[in-house]
C-alpha cells in the first residue's frame, strides 16, 4: 500500500515528472503516462492480486462496451448495462448488505472480498459512469482512445480520492505536448508542499485534540467545554486534511501537465448551505449535480411536476441522501446526507419566498448588507460544525455539547 506521505511515493512522482518531460509529442506522452499509471496501480495492488486482475478485466470489458456505445449512442440497454455494472461493483465492495446478498446466492463471490476493501473503487466508478453517460449523450468530441481511457481512469495523483475530472477536459491537457516551464513547475511544487503542510503537519497534529481524536474513555470524562471546542477543531481538521490532499493531487497533476480541477474554495466563507456545497469537494458536487440532481429534475418534470421549487427541493434531498449513503453503509451516513439535503431544500424554499415576503427594496438591502453577510456566514459555518457531531453516535455526549450553547 502506498502512503501519500511516504518518501517512496514522492520518489515515484519525481521519476514520473522527469520521464514525462523527456517525452516529445502527445502520442509518446499518453503512452508513457499510461505506463506510469499502470505501474502505480500494480504497486498499489501488490498484495491484492485478485483485485488487480479484476480491475484489469473491468477496464477491458468496459472499454469495449464504451466503444460499442460510441457507435450506438441511442442504445439505452447498453448504457444501463455499463452503468449497472459500475454500480454493482461499487456497492459490492462498500456495503455489507450487498455482500451478504451475493455470498448467499453466489458463494464463490466471497473470495473477491479478501481483502474486503477495493482501493479506489468509488472514484474509479464515478469516472467510469460519467464517461458512459457522456458517451451516450454525444458529449465526447472524439472516440475514446485506449491510452487516454487508461490515463483518465487510473491517473495516479487522483486515483484514491479525486478530484474528479471529465474525460473531454482531461484529454485536452493530455494532448498538449509543451514541456512544463520553470514557473509552472515552481507553482506545482509549491502546491504540493502547501498541501503536505496542511495535511501532514497541521491536520494530523490537531486531530488528537478534536472531538473524534479523543478516545471513548476520555470522551466520556472530558469537560463539556473541551467537547464543544473539539467539535469546532474537527471541522477545521477535516477541511485541512481533505483540502491538503487535494492540493497535493492538483500539484502532482500539474507536474505531469494535467490541470486537475480545483476541489475547495474557502467553504467556511459561504453565506448559505447552497454556496457551501459549491465550495466544498467541488468536483464531487459537480458530479452529483450533473449525473443525479439534474436527471432527477428532468424526471420530475417529465412525470408532470410543475412547481420548480418543489422539484429542486425534492431533488436536493434525494441527491444528498444518496451522497450520504455513498460515504459508508452505516445508517449515520444516511442521516447526515438527509440533514444536508433537508437544509438545501429549506434554503431553496426560503430563497424563493424571501423576495415576496420583504419586497424588492428590502431585498436589495439584504443582499448588500455586511451585517447580514457576516451573520449568514456564521450560521452556515455553525450548521456544518454541528452537523458533524451526529457521527459521535453517543446521545449523552451530543446532549452535553449542545448544553454548552
């Protein structure tokens, strides 16, 4: 298993950087990048050879399916089949209920669960689904090249946890053969160092003081004030850890000539929950928007719903419940997704009705007021902080935290 904070990982990155910069022309670059990505995957799955073989089989069969779909874009059965295979693989390795079902009806499938986790299955599946849907909708400018296909799905800086990219945007960068300049190299390396500073130095150091870094015995005995402050600290630890990882992935991607999309944009400065989710884990939220939220809206319109506010509210709830379930098979993830889905639905209703309630003149003041902006930002931040507390799963501890307010 490769550790993103290990020296060996960055040695691999350094080798990849020098090899890629020796390549001339997009043809040689895409082939060398494919070799590097496959080498990384082999190292990553070195002790999981069954999973490695399954991944290669999955890559090959899906590529043939996508080529067939490119020629028959109206083939809804093939589109559904390819999406279904990705979803089954994702659910099989993430949810114990699905695993129990397969083992009961297909006992031999139990051997695929040793080890039980499949590294990178989530983001691999999301990329594959987006490629299938974009192919079916005729969004691809050209037939997927095999090397571009491999590089897109297995791009090693982003394989484990994103950021998510789109196939067409990815190959635009992959087709550029201009060597990286000194300024671009400096900015990429600086981004990597900044990400390591946030993730390895600050987030890892502060985690032990946060509410989820305290063990269960100390948690029960800790002063209420420590629990309360630890809740705030965890929100910052989560942000620094995840955004730090994204910075590292983006920096390494740029060293290899790929401008991976940004993933965070000062989320704690958001004025409302909708803006927050447009600033947090941006690439994942855009994926949810394009492949779940928008299709849900179109479905409700097709079956006769006419109230756009209601359509948007219901679509938010369903989308975020699914996003919550994706994070894990514990029911607490479902409740977390439902919590944010309801918040987004409530904001949708609130923002649509507020101009009618206070009038256009007051609405203009409301939108420009610094005081309103500050209060709205603080409210959004506190909602996020306290929504994380449900993961403690201990009612007595949660009550103590809220009693401090």
